[in-house]
């Protein structure tokens, strides 16, 4: 057993970025999974290989429709994604990659829910790739490397990327900054729906879909559709000229899933024709450049030995009310610059 483990470990270490790239191009799902693990790793050596791999994959990326899906807890995101993914594979001939962002355990930092186990039908389909990733406390519940993972999946030939997020909050703006279409799933008959959703989420949604429109909930769903349509008219017009749509569906009964996809196709065609699709992608790339700069600067700052030592004393001083946080921050930045 020890010899087998040594061989396996040696094989993993000997793989170069080019090895991963060649495997991804050929549709090797095992190598794609290992490559994503590299991207998610905090190991410096892994990060170097991952960065080289991303550069190799970039020319093959960008040829997909990226869809962000969020919603209140219990709305049935995973069931909806499985229904939509199965429909696209069976009826539209698509290849689907699902990046399901799980809440992270604060003890182990690993995924809690394991979305792959909640998409039984889709997980065994050869034309679907499902990757549950821990959110690790990242803003908006989006895994640190979700954008880079998207690039790898596109290079592997997946033409529709579905990104499921943890839940609803103002920080879901980060999801919007990495997808083409943002879908908000809602429930009907669960109380004051419009009161329970923050205005910021409604404003960035390209469509609102009322799920679980089945059984005794059909009338409630119809009422909710009317309410949301009225609410959407109150928001400012989008720069891309798109008017957000409202639809209802039943993921568990596969009802109206085709209508949801029709909305996404209509949006894609609309934004491609008026060039806002590509313009949005350019803006997103600029956003992530700024994001990468900020993250790199923070890492450099906190890794500095002088800062580490000075921070201990300043934290104590701030916590005891002897120094203001603003003055302490100014001192730390001055030390870092010197």
C-alpha cells in the first residue's frame, strides 16, 4: 500500500500545466477535477501551476453562456438546476458545468451540503460536470476560484455554466460580476415575498422565477408573478436595454423549465445584437483585475514581518480604546510603505 501511495503522489507532482491542459482539452474529467483542486489550493507551488494553466486555457474560453442562480434558502436551487441541466442536455444538446457553491464548515472549511449528492440524475450524465466547492467565507458565498474554474470548464468544452450560490444577500453582486445572466429563484405563498427580498438583488436580476408552482401552490405562484412584474417596473432600466422577465415553474414536475430557458436565450440574443454581451464581459475582466490587485496587496501586507509584529500591539491598543482603528491603520500603512 505504501508503494502505491508513493507512486500516486509522484505522478501528481510530476504533472505540469501542459499535462493538465492537454487532458482538459480532451475532456478528461478526472484531470479537470484535479486542476480545479490546484486552483483552490493555497499552496504556492500549486498556485504557480494553476496560473500557468489558466493562461493556456484562456484562448479556449469564453464560448459559453454563464448563468448565476441564487435564491432564498429552501427555494429548491439544486432541484431547479438539475431540471434545467437535464432539459438542456436532452432537448438542446448542451454540455453543462455546474459550479455549486456550498456553505463552508467553520471548523473544517470544507463543504457542508455536498451539492453533487443532491443532483442524482445530473451527476451521472456524461454531458454534465458538477463541482461542489466550499465558499470558505468568500464574499457572496462564491468560492475563491470560481471565475478561474469557469475558464477551465469552458476550455473542456462545456457550453453552459451554471453557478449556484449559497443564498441571497447584498454581496451577491460578486456573482453578477462573473456571469452573463443572473437568475433569482423565489417562492410563492411564503409570506411577504417582496418585503423579504433586498432591493439590491432585485435590481441586478435579469429574471425572477417563482419555483414550486405546483399542487396547491399554483394560484399563489400566479399572484406572485403579478406582484414581481409590477415590482420590476419600478426599477431603473438596464444599460443593455433588457427588461427583466418574471416566470413561474415547477422544477420537481419539469413544468415551464423550457420557458425559463427561452428567457435566457432571448436575453443572450438581445445582448449579442446590441454588443452589450461582449461589453459586459470586458467590464467583468476589468473588475476581476482590480479584485486580484486588491487581494494581492492584502496578502503582501499581512505577510510582511514588520506588519505582523506591529499589528499585535496596535490590535491590543485599539481593543482597549487607547487608539482609534483609523489611526492604527494609518500607522500600519506608513510602516508598510517605508
